[in-house]
C-alpha cells in the first residue's frame, strides 16, 4: 500500500517537472523579442514628436488666454475704479515695477528671430500714470508660454464705461480705435503643418473673444470676421 502511494507521488512529481520544462520551452523567442522592440521603437518615434508639438502648441493657448484675461481684468478695473486703465504688452519686468511709464512697450512679432519677445509680459496701470502708485498688476508669460509669439497693439486703454478708448502703439502713441483690435498668437517653433494659431478680438465696446482662425462657421470657435495669421 505504502509502495503504491509512493509510486503515485513520484509520478505526480515527474509530471510536474515535465510541465515546468514545457512552460520554460514556451517562453519568448529572440525573433519575437526583436519584433516587439522594433514596434516599440516605431511607436516612440511617432509619439515623441507629437507630444513635443502638443507641448509647444499648448503655449499658444496659454498666451492667448493670458492676453484675453488681461483685457478683461483691465476692463473690470476701469469700471470699478471709475477711471481709464491701460493694459500694455511689454518685455520689461512687471513683477516689481517702480515707474509704470518706463516699461518697454512692444507690438510683438511672429518669427523665431523675434527673440526679444521670449517671455512677453503684460501690465495694468492707471492710464498715463508716471509713478508706482499707478501700477495695478503685472503678468509674466514665463509660466507657460516662453516660445509663443504675439502681434497686435502694444496696449489698449479702457474708459470708465468699459469701452476701448485708445489703441497704444509701441512708441506710446495712443489713438482712437477705428474698429475691432486683433492680437495674433502663434508658436514659430512648431512645424507649420501642425501649429496651432489663435486670435484675440477686442471690440470697441469692450467685448473680448478668443477664436481659432482654422475653425469654420458654424463652429463656435471660428473667427468672425476671418482672422488670417501668417
């Protein structure tokens, strides 16, 4: 009886060893591993550039949304303070401005060569202010859009009624706007076939709208009138 049990136990052990050897033989072959590595390389080759373009295009959205936000804040400050407020685009430091009138205004540029625009900032100030008391707030673009570029007015002035009373040039000259003002935004570091573009419209009545120049009506993101960015 004991011999029979021992025999069955031995047979079971031998069967287990055979199965383990069979599983070991059924592992991945060298060819299968090489194919898997090749497929992974292709996926990475396609995916990494796409991720890079997405990150660069995201900077366009960040800058466009920042400009739109600044315009709305300037309008709100003008109404609340019951005084004219400027929003100006500048390459100067706006985190600790001692004299708002000394900032270097810029109307921007859309090319890679416009290196001075890396880190374009905007500032809100009491219109015509020449002292630190006129500084309201500043916003730097270094928090998410160092490669994005804009082109448009160097600044705008909102009246106490929240309307646009002036367009400001890079030399500081202020003129009454003839119609809707447009800020163009793009990233010249992205391939033209993949790049994102945005337009920020500012009507004389103070309405701010961010739109996609490639979207087509009736898409709510479409620019009306059309906005052509080089």
